[in-house]
């Protein structure tokens, strides 16, 4: 069964600090991996999409890495801000199965404090 | 939320009553999706549509039906709501934004919180 596991489940950091969120997946064959940010009470918003050939992709203070060999991805947030407080969801798109073939992780809940 | 409107945003209902959630898009996208989000689970696909009157089941479709009579509207119906259907429901569209790789981005609505007592 295709799975996406994220760690940690939750994280509290001080404003201005960096943090790294992890995503391990078993989806195979693999098409792409996405990171979404979900603010409380809102729908998820795409941060970045990485294909199997991409190792690193940045979006402002967010940098995603991908190791397709070990099936691991990370999302690094630099110089955190209060507005970074949200759930970060890793989503993997496979190449088999019906529908849109997306497998969602349960998310890492990040809280940035003063 | 990128031209996607969900209604109602909040609803409380009783077990056994029918419930319909509406998703309206203004951008003429072909693909539309209904997901549910529950604690301890990732978003799970209920049903999706790839055009007017063209729909298919997702991984958790039991107890749900959908209809798409117009491109802009995708309705999710719970014929007889149960407490296990208490959840937050998200509508999504594929498109509206493409990554540099060419992959379509899934764009979500703001969600509809349903409580079944």
C-alpha cells in the first residue's frame, strides 16, 4: 500500500529559527512530490512540486529536497516567521491507480512563537 | 481561494438526514475533486469529476454520491448522514497554476466543516 509518513507530528520553534520537516514515502512508481501549507481553517496551498529528477527546489524561505533513491524529502524553513505557523503536508503522486493518484501525509503541525 | 467557493462552510446536522455540499469554480477547469480531512489521516479522495456528467469514485466513496451537471458546479451528497461522516470536506480543482515542471497544481477550496450528531 502506498504510504507517506511525515515527522515530526508537531514542532514548536522560536521566531527567526530554522527548522526541517521530513517526509518518507513508499509510493512507487513515483511521479512527483509536493509540499503544501495549510493554515488553520483554510485549504492547503501548494508550496512546491518536485519531480524525480530534481534534488532541490526553493520558494522564498522554503527549500525542499528530494532523494528519490531513498524515497525521502525534506522541507527546510529558514528564518521562521509567525505566519509560518501552519500544517505542512507532503503529497506524493504515483503513476498507478485511478483518480488523481495522490497520497497525502498527515502533516507536521508547526508553531512559531515569539 | 483561487476562484473556488464551497458552501456551506459550516453545517451541523442529525444522523439520517441528507446533506449536500456545493463546490463552485469560476475558472472553467475540467477536473474537480472532493476530499475529506480527518485527524490522523491524510486527505482522502471521495469522488472526482473529469467533466460534465463524468464522475468516478475515490478511495472512500461509500455513503457519498456526486453530481456535475455544469462545469462550474460539483455537488457532494450524503444521502443519509452518519456520525462517521463528521469531517472537513475540501473541494479541489486541477489547474489554474502550473509548476515549472509542467505539473498541474491542485488548488483547494476553504473547506466545509460538517458535524453529524
